[in-house]
């Protein structure tokens, strides 16, 4: 770094990630880059897989330096060389690695350079598992890493349980999103020909087995047997679409469920939902859950990962046991039937979001971490 040039940034940060497609991790990286880019911080992104994806292309068009490499099967030594070349060429001070595989490549690439490494774990597998080779690899990687962070206490615990890293040495930094609430809103009652007293339940999540949409449908089925007047809107698409459609047919929910498919602007739907559902088998810190809280939506979530850290049970929403359709049905009914409870949770959800999960808070924490590591406080 050229400290004699007063116009030069005081630190150069390179984010190493899988790619920049639309997803929670990518949203976080985008928020960090946009939130702390100042005349003292220069940032770039290195994607270890191609193609780049729509968000990456958009940020690249806006002038952000983004580099890509098509990671080859097996252990790709050429990828390490490519990352190291960028570290040296751009005089990188911090290599911020998002997720495990980028951490492996980023840490090795930073060897014999002055760059400091940060590893952030954004989520875990379901079911989680131990890898014997990581028992000796990960402590060595950790010794070469300046700081490990996780997006929830549950994720930090998983790193200790499955990755042989000490939870006491992991800093928890919650994900954050902009506190600006999109104002666009679909009139779903009109669009779907629903009566005005129909409660709109909703979920925004890729159609992946880990999201457990099938239990969500079973919970809706049980609630409707109890006399609930509701309609479920599921925004997203993916490999589970056919099983989801089959489950809808099996439970005779065709007139009570709408699958919107992929939507580039899901906020239109989120703003029209009354209650937000997240029934995942596993979660880190769900970005759509944060968006729902920002929009004052009471949320019903499964007791997994970061969900019970985000949602304060009984105050901003309801936390139910994992894979429990009956509990989901009861939680939905309790919110629909008790307007006082609903209104209180709605207000509390937005308040809790503002206190803990805004992008400004997240970016300030990462900037503080960067400056501490580089000694530029």
C-alpha cells in the first residue's frame, strides 16, 4: 500500500466467494461493499466459480472490480495462483473469505503476502457432518486466519462441533439489510380473487428440500381443518417444485395456495403478506426473514440455526419445533384469531430489526473489524 499518496485508500479489501448470484451470502457481500466503500476503503470481489451471475454483472457495470475463475474439479492449484496474483497486484490488505471453500483457497493464496485473512461462515448443511480430514486441516487454516466470524451463535456452535474451531474465538456478526422499506405492494386479494377477510400467509424461499415447504403445506392443511380462512403465497422456484405441486394436490389445497415462481422483485409480494412463514430444517440468518421483520410482519419460524436469535419467541413472532406441522397450524391460528397479539408482534418485529439487523449496523461492525486488523484505527 502506498501510504505516501494521500488519495490512496487506507486499506484494500478483497472478498473471496463462490459467485455473485442472487442469494443470502451475495446480498450480504453487496451490502458490505456498498455500505463501507469510502475514500479510505477500496474493495473488490473474487468469485471462484463462473458464470458471474446477475448481481455480480450489475456491480461490475457500476465499476466494482470483480474477478472470476472457473474452479476445476479436485484441488485447483491454478485458482490459488490466480487469487495470489490479485492479492499482490492490488496490494490487498484483507482477504475476506465467505464460506468454507473460499476460505481454503483464500487462506493458502494469502500465504507469503502481507494480507490478513477473515473467514465468515454464512450457514451450515443439513444434516451437518464431520469430515475427518478437516480435524487437522482446519486448525492449520485457523492459525493462518486473523479472525473467524459467523452470522449467528448457532452457526458459531456448528463451527466448533463440526469444523474443530473454538466457538470462544469466533465473533458473531449478524447479517443486516437496508432499513429502507420498499413501498411497492401487490393487491393480492384482488389478484387472487380473495375476500378481504382472508389472511395471506407467505414465504419467499428457493424450492429446496432444506426449506421444508412440504411441512408448511401440511401445517396449512391442519389449520384450515380448524376453520382458518387463509391463502398461502409461496414465492420462488427450484428442484422441489414438482413435489410441492404433488403435495398441494394430495392435500386438496389447489384453491388455497399460489406458487408465483421466481420473482426478481419479491418485495411486492412480501408487503402484501400478513404473516411470514419460514419452515426450514436449517438456517443461518435468513435475509428474507430480516426483510419480513423490516416490513412489520409477524413471523413463524422453526427452531433451527439463527431463527430463534432473530425472532424473539412470543414477542416478534413464534418459534415452533422443527418439522412440526401441528405446531405450525396452531401458531398460525393463534395469530389470526388474536388481533391484539398480531398487532403487538407486528410493531415489535420492526423495532427489533432496527435495533439489531440493519445494514448500517452490520457494515459498521465489519469496518471496525477491518480497521482493527489493519491497525488503521
